C-alpha cells in the first residue's frame, strides 16, 4: 500500500478514471470516432466534387450526341478528328505536340 500512498487523491477518484476511460474509448476506439469522422467527411467532399465533374461531362456528351444525331458537318468533323478519316482526294498530315507523344 506504500505505492498507493504516493498517488494524489484526485487520481484515485473512480469517477475521474471512468470518465477518462470513456472519453478515450469514444475518441479512439468507437466506430464513430474522430479520425473516422474526419475521413468520412473528406471522402464525402471528394465524392461531391466527382459527382459535379461527371455531371458536367454527361451534359457535354449529351450535347455532342445531339449534334452528332442532327448535324452532318459535326459527324464529318468527329470522324476526321477522332478516327483520322479523310476524303479520297486529300492528304492527311498528323502533327502532334511534344506533350502528347509522351
């Protein structure tokens, strides 16, 4: 009992020990602890940004699809740019910038 006599009385308080143990459990070991909550909030924000980006891409793609369905010049432009198609009586020169060749 000599060891216990050197410990201050406020550290022997069972309510304080229980409260500190509870706070440690809540902040570090609980499934809804602080680091996990911060990680979930960060993931949520990234997903929202991704959703906004994908919504913009869908809108652009829908617009391009509508143009491809209705405008013959757009079809020709798309075929020339993406599939390197050409007319019979013309030559095609492909020039790439140095950043694209890497």
